[in-house]
C-alpha cells in the first residue's frame, strides 16, 4: 500500500492508531493493554498539536508513522 499523499491522509491514519490504542486500553485483556503500553504510548507522547488543534506532523516519529499507516492498510484485509 502506498504511503499517505496529503497531510489530511496522514492525520487520518494517526487518528486510526489513536482509536485503536483507546480500544485496547478499554479492553479487559491485560496482555493487550501491556503490549499497547509497550509499543505505542512512548511514541504517542511525542506527538504535539498546533495552536489550531491540528497534529504537528513534524513531531510524529517513524515508528508512530509506520504504525498509523499499518492501521489504514489493515482496513483492506
């Protein structure tokens, strides 16, 4: 699957990853929660917002970007 071409697509992918993280945190599965904390939370902490509440794309590190894109690709499986 190709990478996102626009800022809108990149933000969309990141919000998919955020929703997935939230779903995992609300689950009763302790292993799933531990995995999400280990793999995602440290990268989410680095993501910042601009004053107009849009995501500052420059603060998204490579691991979060790859995970976000993967969430988009998984919609088609």
